[in-house]
C-alpha cells in the first residue's frame, strides 16, 4: 500500500472498514463477529490442506483478527508467525488457504539460513517448531535474553531480570544486526546496556475488562535468569562490561531444554 493510500484508509471510520472486511470475508464463506472488546473483528478460517511444517500434522483451522479492511492476523502459533495476510485479493477461500499454506512452508524453509547466521554469531540457536522461528537464550549475570529469528529479522523477544518479573520487549526496539557483534561478549554488553529501551510502554487504562488470551502452547520452552555468583558485577552497564572482560564465562548460552523457570 502506498503512502497516499495508507493516508486515505486511515481517514475511513473503523465501522466502515469493518463493513468492507466483513462483506469480503462473508463472500469467501467466512463468518466474522465482534471480539470481546466490541471493537475488533475476529473469526476462524477452516483449512483442508494446511500442514504444520515441523510436525507434518494438518492444521484444521486458524483463529484470526481483522486488520484494516483487507488483512487478517492469526492469533495462534504456528500461523501467528506469518504476520498480516491479505485476504482481499482472493476470490475463493481455496485460494486464500493455498496462500497461507505456501507462506508457512516458505517461512519454515527460510529458517535454515537464519539458524546458520545465529550459530555463526556463537548463539546456541534451535528451531522453535511451534512458533516457526529460531530461538536462542543469552544469559548474563543480571539478565536472560530470549532472541528469536525469522525471515523478517532477528530480535530480542523477552527479558528476564534476575529477581524481577520477565517482560515482552517493546515492538519498536530495533532488530539485531549480529554482524556488528564480533563476540558474544560484545552482544551481551549491548543488550545489558539497552534493557531500559526494551521495556514496553505502560498500557493505557481501559474501562473494559481485558480479554483473556489463549493459553501458551504446552511444552513451550521457558526463559530464566539465575542469580549471579557472589563475586559477579551487576547493575550498571560498565560493571557488566568489566565483568565480561575479566571473566568470559559470564556469557552463557543455554539450550531451552535446560531452563527451569517458564515465562508465561
């Protein structure tokens, strides 16, 4: 969508966008309804030939929410990894299903290159089949960082401070350019020095009760930050930098299966 088209769409009332999207999805044979917030449109796409790229099992349906007038976002893994999907360009439901299936398979194939790049950066990268992404955990004396990679880039997804509550990283935090960090120590110094920028903005209070989201998938690997040893430096970025220079073992990359505390 061009900048001019985006500006025009942004001026159309939400109710009108909902009408356009609802009419198109109904023509495809897909029923939509208002979500619990009474502001968003949601529904389910039935599938006949969509296969999970990692397990080979069929995916029978995909829950989604409508974005704008022509796109939808799946809310459950693994389809949620696809990002926005344009449904308006399809004349038949079978065509939309084929596009979803192809996008899922293409994403899975692209993960081989992402895994290689992350391992070259000396991260213990493993494919997360549920999220269709490559996952690594970088543990420092003060934090544990969950790093997720996909065709769209490599990002810090979650942070678990020692002794504090874990949190999702703000969506506007820039992706990682691993080539800029010659060693894991350099990456650790950068991450610890930017933890404040990773925190998401405080949510605006709402008069409506929040809608409960789907439970996390069973068996999802967790993220844990273990307390540092007694002689470890902590708190400031300079202290962390000094600790990593004097003790390379301060950077520990662990496989998800060794983590003991799960972040929901």
